[in-house]
């Protein structure tokens, strides 16, 4: 029997909790699961095939998730930079608005004083 450091039933439940799209892993999982549900150890070749399929599937899943996170982080950085730039533009527009308002108020007071 192939030595395994974790409880096989726990590993099978953990893998089974995912929506597995890989047909070979799903079939291997179902075969190993049927053994664990009966309280039996699967044959060593069956267990080895399950372990290989699970490793291949989850290594790919991990690689894709890391790439996705990297892409999201890059996009968030772009978004934060855009937000920073817009906040700076907003500050400029607010100062222009305040300056124009002050100037218009001064003009109005000057025009009233002329009358």
C-alpha cells in the first residue's frame, strides 16, 4: 500500500468539494471515493493515478489563479492611479471654481460701487 500522510477520506472529501471539470480526475475521484465510503483502501495503482490526476489538476488551478490575481492586481493598480489622477484634477477644478467665484464676487461689488 502506498503510504499517505493525510487521511485519505479527508483528501477525497476536500477534492470532491470542488467542481471538477477534468473527466479523468472526476472518474478517478469517484473510484477512490467508492473505496473510502466502504472503509476500504483503494488499490495502489488506483490511488497513485488519483494522486497524479489531483496534483496535475490543482497545480494548473493554482497557476491559473495566481495569473488571475496578478492580472487583477495590475488592473487595480491602474485603477488606483486613475483615481489618484482624477482626484488631483478635481482639486484643480475646485480651486478654479473657487477662484472664479471670488473674482465674480469682486466684479459684482465693483460694479455696484460704480452705480
